[in-house]
């Protein structure tokens, strides 16, 4: 999608490599805060022990976003309008990476506000979702470095499956009468998990989608579903 970003040659290669490295670090940090906050919410972690690290990491993510934005402006001003579309793509996915940190803080807030940790079937489901999303984030980091379109497509499909599952759980909770003391907590948890998966999907879409279709992956997931059905 933006070859200049992975290029190792040319007068701007040093700055481009720096942005690439900084964005990769944002993805790594996002996975760390998501895992940390989710583990706290699911129980077994001392909130006071992890609070400082979680919020400090989120601040590093925010600083990295601002730094990359500054470097994008400089890069475009030096290297011209030909690279502007690619810079717009990077500007967009940097925001996706930053939003993961925000949702991690939301999940941590649930850990502090919930009357008790998740239990029963919802705990089992949320644990599985947390593990799937964490693996998805690790895969996204690798795909960003390798620029492999097939793996990006597979990631997009799995992320959409996670989003759909979260929607199903929210719908069931809203329409049901179970878990009166935790229903709102579960709804928010599924929504936050869904949004993290969505932002990871958006980053992966930059590898396979043109600028004007960035974040829009419905045709990709539909094609994959058709392929499964026809098999």
C-alpha cells in the first residue's frame, strides 16, 4: 500500500525506517496494555501493581503517535505530494494503534468498577476472546513488517469473526435477564474487546486496501465466507 514506508533506499530512508520502527513499537505496546488490562479485569491481578505500568505505557503510545505525525508532516514537505496518499494511510493507522491504548484503559476501569470478576460462561468466553485478540495483535505486528497480503486477509476475516461474536453476546445480554449484577459490565467488556479487534483489523486493511477503502473490509470477509461455503 505504501512502498516508500518499507523502502531501505533513497534520501528519506532513515526517517522512514524510524517511523516504521516507532509504529511497530506502538503495536507492541498496544498488545501489552491490552493483555495487562484484560488480565486485571478477568481476575487474579493486583490492580495497584499494574496501574502505573499500564498508564505509563499508554502515555508512551500517545507520544509515539504525536511524534510520527510530526515526522509525516516533515516527510511530505521534503519529498513532495507523490507520497501524500501513503502518508494519509499511515496517519489513519497510527490513530488505530493509539485507540487500542484507550480501550485498554476502559477495560482496566471495568476491573476497578465491577462488583466482582467475571464468572461462569462469560468468563470462559472473555478469556478465549482475550487470547484470540492478543494473538491477532501479535500477528498484525508480524504482518505489518512482512507486508504479506494473504496473512493480512486472514487476519481481517478472523477479526470480523471476533467482532460478530462480541455483537452476539451483547445482543443476548441486552435481551436476557441473567447476571443482573454484571450484565452492564459484560456488555461493556464485549464492546471494548470488539473495538480492539476492529482497530487491529483497520491496521491490517492498510496492507490490502487502497486509500479510499481503508477500514472497509466487508467484501473481503464476504469473499472468504463464500470460499468456505463453496468448499
